[in-house]
């Protein structure tokens, strides 16, 4: 077997252009997806021979170094973690420095609480702190505003045009499209794009609209689970910061329902590494609460949304 570095599925032994196309089309777009597939699955998906598929799987596994790591190796890896500032000192402190790479940060809260604002701010601040890095913005609610990016970029003294050029925006038309876009983002990274932040705003909007009623809940959760897996793998495998927004259960036309509970239930809650609950505070302020984190205490902070970004009170 060739010793050349396996970077994409086409580098796998026995996988040429046609087969790799078939693999991609049937959902085996990444080395990881092949490494965890059974040879029967690949045979069925592509019509490749049994022994070829086994070789491809083995090569994929070898290239991923799926072994164990020691605690000190992991501590060293933690030093590669990038933290994107929110622009507010108190919010950054609450988050242990900022929104982390290698993790999913979920931000949930009622309408107008600032979830989308935060997405815009992170897209700009990433570029302030790590020049040359790119952002993928999956917009499901048509609320991405380039004008807002211009304001925010000026606020941190960056050239707005350059900042906008480094944000790849895609509108997701439905939940399937949204899932596909997340996979595409991963593909771009695999192919060498310097994407360090992937935003999904909103994570649950399409799922909520398309799967109505109890009867469809299981199917919705299953799909959402698959989507979260894609995002989680992407964040972990490529040290990417994933920021997703989520709505809360209450609706303006409903008197019942806990306004502090997020959509998506356990699936989203468990897959998210950090969870932030945003709410409106007194006199137009906003309150951010860290609800879940693997290494930080729970806590709250207050700030204002202003033209330049976030401001401490
Ligand atoms: P939904 O998507 O509806 O669930 O809400 P969201 O949580 O995404 O809210 P979003 O981030 O869109 O916050 C909207 C709020 O941000 C507005 O109500 C404004 O108060 C504030 N905001 C947005 N742009 C500006 C701005 O340029 N200046 C100031 N001062 N505030 C702004
Ligand atoms: Mg929004």
C-alpha cells in the first residue's frame, strides 16, 4: 500500500475519480465517514469490490490515527484552542476568554435577545484576532446583514471590504439543504480553506417548521442528531469554532411553555460543548448566562448591543 499521505477520499487505494464521486454522492465525503463504514456498506453504495473497499477502509483508519492520547498530550492540544472575543470584557471572562475553537457553542434565547448579533460579532472579531481566517455563515432565516458587518468591522478598525470577503454566506432553504451546507463547509476545510468559524443561524428553525406535531418528533431528532454530529466532528477534527443559535420554546402567541428552555431537547443540549442563554435585561441591556460548560463555572454577565458591537455596562 502506498505510503503517501491520505488527505481526501481520492487518495485512498483503489479509489479513483469515478468512485470518489460515487462515494461523495452517497454520503461518504470524508475520510472519517469511510473509516467508520463497513465494507458491505461501501460495496452497496458504489459497486466497488469487497477487497478494494476493505483496503480503502483500512487506509482511512490508518490515516486518522484513531488511537488513544494521554492527558498531557491533550493538555498540549488545548494550547491550540483559539478563543474568539465577544467584544465585551465581562462576557469574555464568563466564557474563559471567548468562544472556543474545537467546540460547539450554542446560544439560545427569545427573539431579539442578540443571538444573530453575536454571530456577526464573532465573524468580525475572528478576523481581528486571527488575520486571514475565514468564516462560513449558514443563514437559515435570511438575517445575515453585510451592512452590520461593515459597522462592526469599522468598530475594530478593520477594512470592511476585506472582512466581508472572508465571510462565505449560504442561505439554507430547508433542513436538508442546511445539513448539506454543513458538509460542504467541512469539504472546503478538507480542501485547504482556512475556515476557523462556522456559524449556523438558526440551527433549529427549519427543523421546527418542517417537523410539526408529536408524530414527527423522532424523525426530527434523528436528523438533528446527524447534523450535530457533522458539526461536532468538524469542530473537533479541524479545530474549528462552531457557533449555533437556537430558539426557546415560548412563542409570543402562547402563554404556556418555559421561555428558558431551548428547542431540540437533549440532542442539541448534549452535542453542544458550551451553552449560553441570552435574555433581555433592564434598560435595553442583555444578560448572558453560561448554562453548560465542561470546564467553567456557571455565571451571568450584562452588556449592551451598540453600533460597534458589544459594550460592557
Ligand atoms: P431572533 O433571531 O428573532 O430569535 O432574535 P436574535 O436573538 O437573533 O436577535 P438579534 O441578534 O437579531 O438582535 C436584535 C437586536 O439587536 C435588536 O433588537 C437591537 O436591539 C439590537 N441591534 C441590532 N443592530 C443594532 C445596532 O446596529 N445598534 C444597536 N444599538 N443595536 C442593534
Ligand atoms: Mg436571529
